[in-house]
C-alpha cells in the first residue's frame, strides 16, 4: 500500500520538527521538504496528503481540507520574522506604495488587515523583489514587507533612518490575541479513508515538535549552522514561536478570517473543520 505524502517546511520556524525528522525519521510516510508556497500549492493539487499550509490557504480551501488538532505555527506578540520597513511612521502611511515579497500569502493578508482596520489606510500594494540590502527596489515605495530569515536579519541590522514594525506585535496590540501563521491540514478525502493513518502522523508531528524543543540547543548547533544568526538570536526566536493549536489560537484564527472576509481577501468565511479520528469527518 502506498505511503501517505507529507509536507514539511524546512525553515527556522520548524527547526524542532526538522531535528526530529533528521534524528528519528518515520517509515510511515514519504516526507517532502519545500518552501511554504510550493507546499500550499501541492496539497491543493492533491500531490500531498498532509502538510503545513499558510493560514489563509486553509480559508481558501476549507471545503476540501481539515485542520489537524494541537499543532500550528503561532506567536503571542512579536514574531520577529514578519517585519515592515518604512520610510515614515506607520500611522502616517495612507495611500503610499508598499512592496510585498512573493513568498507569503498569510503575511500579505495580515498586513492589509492591520493597515486597514488599525490605521484606516488604503496603501497601493505591489509584489516586488526586495532584499535587506535593498529594501526599496522601487524608489517610489514608502515601505516593504519582509518575512523569514530576511525579516530576522533586519531585526538585528537596522538603519537608524528607517522605521521597523513587527507585524505580529501590531496584531497583538490591535486584537489582544495571538496570531496563527500556519496550520497543519489533511485532505478531507484522505482523512475519511485513512483516519488512523492521519491520527498517527498528527501525533508524530506533535511529538516531533516537543522532542525537538526539548533538544533545542542541540538542534540549533547541528541544523542551523548555515544561518547568519548567533546561537542566542536563534534561541530567542525559537522561544517566541510556538506550535500549539488550542481554544485561544482557534479564536484568533477565526478573527483573522473574519477580517480577511470583510476585506474581500477570501471569498467565504471558513468553517474550522478540526480532524477527529473518533468521529465521522
């Protein structure tokens, strides 16, 4: 019988799970490591059975996906890896041009929600190639959004003439809630046909994060050696990111989807369909 195909984000924010996959690989499934955008596409095209996806991707495909319980990528306040760099204070931005990286769907929506709901601004958003060394590839742009390693790099290498805003902190100040950036999902048809396999993989991922976090110092030393950050910086970042999905996180996710729907960033308000192996999904 064919093994399930499972996606994995090989980024810093999943380092504990990467450590477990490296040290204790499972023979229960085929593992596919890729960037979030490719994983998002692969599971919506039925090339993967289970995968992490950007939170907004679930909202756009909730009719054929289910959320795995107890695991997500979230932070309660600063996230460090989603940073807006601006030539002016954020509250002065109105219809200015903001450059967006093509790498992330959820961060785009989160920024648009913050700018509209908190600052009542309607910026002109444009996808562009930006880098920490050249944050404004379009000289007419007022601000640029960075994610991932680039954002983390900017946290520690700031230009005193620019303004830097952690978008996770902006969400926390606006809503007083945490923010869920990614969830693990299973294709609904796969879950219905393979509830026990789905449950085993969910438990492996949940335990994998716990095991990797228990061995975090070793994981940083062994796996993150190619990153341009100190051990202390990585350790701080990986104590800010959390991997749980409980009532508080679901409440935050629902509000994020509510705002996204109000701004026409998604076509419908999604139901939060949580996989449960003991009930008919």
